């Protein structure tokens, strides 16, 4: 029996659906009270060319900066 109330881990949703934002240094993962997960682009704070909540998946972006690998 499937548990319809179960949610995938937020980071799994993030990695699967967000395209370039998944490993961009400017992305911040936001989780709403209702359990929805969003990507907030931190570049939007200082640069109006970038959407605060970009439409996912982002396939091309001039602001993309790959995150440093975790050690
Ligand atoms: S700069 Fe582009 S790739 Fe990076 S978080 Fe913002 S929208 Fe996503």
C-alpha cells in the first residue's frame, strides 16, 4: 500500500526538478509550511534580471555558478 502522505526528501525534489539551480552557488532551497519546495535565487536580491523564484527547471542561466564540492 502506498503512503500518499509521504513526501520525497526536499533535496531529492530539488536535484530532480531544478536543472542548473540544483548545484548553483546562488540557489537556496525554501520549504513552505505546506511542504512545497522552491528554489530562491540569491542573485535576485541584487540583480533584477534574475527571478526570485525561477521557473524550474532552469536549463540556461547567465548567473549560474557551480557550487564547490563538499568534502
Ligand atoms: S543564478 Fe540561475 S542557476 Fe543560479 S540559482 Fe539563480 S536562476 Fe538558478
